[in-house]
């Protein structure tokens, strides 16, 4: 399985241009239209209102959280609320200080610069950003060696909106220069139902309340996934249904796309199935588990495991991965009985705590 093509993946790397265009059309344009993240919305509203009252630019904003929760959307809303243009780039695209200097020097006064994956910026560019954020100035180095000269370049006031999925990788000097920081939380099912209803209206497809509940429950707490599932269910309803998304239609459509009632897809179930059926629930090492499901170690660790851990279906331990009772129940399997030892105490099943290192991490 290509992780980029997962229907329940929150990243956009595997989407074609048409899918990205539809997703962009579904984005809310104003803060009042944004669903979920009530604390972040309230705090950000105060920041933007105060900036408008002062007639200046808003403080720099740092948004952290998992992919698909609305960081890019909020950056566009910030620009719209401030009546300013927005420039969009990403950390991996800025590998040299000169790349950043070229972007900063072309900004207009009050413009919003959205820097996605800011934690992946190169160190020289990062150090240049310190001065740009604090003093609205950069030093451009002209020449090389002993004859090199630093020419100060004044910048117009701007607002930097940084987005990161790994806030812990940001160095403290960079993090401290943001005037407002916010962490995006996963959405509750009721909030995702609102997202589904709003997107269905924009897509001009009728969704009854039960159909929205079914889609929201399989969306892994992520609006981007909810919108993606909605589009696939819409296709199914138009081809095999009556154009109306009901609970039955949504369930049948997502069964075709192998997304179960809890939001697990084929990769997730393959990992759980191998852990339960082949290794008795663990503990089992990551490399061994990856070989068992025919995937790369990084794919299992970075693509499948985070959601399984968050759902309480899998636990990472020093001795390997261990399935929880909820995993056995979800997969419809019965945990193996642990045979009693001579003294009446239970001894561990194969691969369990009684045999350390059998399937080592």
C-alpha cells in the first residue's frame, strides 16, 4: 500500500489537482465559518480584533497539530480577516538563507507569510528568520571570505504564520518569537457532523443526519478525512443509490473502500491482524511486525501506529508492540487462554511477558 493514497490519510501529497481543488473550495473563508477548535478560535479572534483596532499587523502565529486539522485554513482566514494578501511556502522549500531572503524582501506591508512544516527549514534560514520576525530586518551577505560584507535590508511589517506537526522540533529561540501559539486538537464526532453537513451543502448533495453521523464516526477526528470520505460516499450514492447519503449508503460505500466503523483501513487491520493472529497479541518488535504485514518499518511506525495508539488498540512498550483488549474485541477475536503453571499461577502465552525477547523490538 502506498501511504500517500490512503483514503483515511490526513496528508495531501497523494491527492491529484482536482481533489486538492475541491478541498480548497470547501475551506471556510472567515473565522465565524470555521467549525471546531473553540478555544483557538476565541483566542485568535481577540488577536486579530486587537490588531485591526491598532491599525497594525497581527502578531506572528504558530499553529501546531496533526495534519488535516485546519492549520492551512486558519492561515488563510487570518489573511482574510486582516484584509491582507497571503504568501504560501514550506520549510522544505527553504534550504538556503538566500531563498528566505528573496521571499521576505518581496513581501508587501501587512502581508501574511504562511510557512508550512516550519520545523523542516534549514538552520541558516532559521537564524535569518529570527531577526526578520523581531526587527523586520535581514542582513544580506555580499561577497565571500574576508571581504564579505553584511548589508542590512529593512522589511515591511508582516505576519508570519508557522505550521508544524512536530512542535518539539522547533528551537526555543524560534518558538519564543511567536506572539500567539495554538495547538490544534482532534475533533469530536459532533463537530465532524457539522463539517460533513456544511461540506455536503457546498457539494450540493443531500445528507440525512444518520448519514453524517456514519461518515463522522469513521473520520478519525480529522476534518480533511471527513471531507474526503464524504466525496467518496457521494460518488457511491450517485452511482448505486438515489443520490441521498443515508446511514446505509454511507456504510456500504465505506465498506467498498475498506474503511471500517472505527475508521481503520486495510493497513491498520493488517497490522492488528498480524499482531493478534501471528504473535498472540505481542509483545513483538516493530521490524518483525512490519515484515509480517509486508510493509516498510517506517510505514508501520509513522502511518499506521499513531492512530492505533490513539484509539487504544495498540501499546508501544520497551519490549515491543502489544495489543489491548479493545483490539481483540474490534477484530472479533478471542485472546488466547494463558495455561496455568504447576503452582496454579498463569504462565505467559508465546510471545508474552513470560518469554522476554522472543519477538524483540
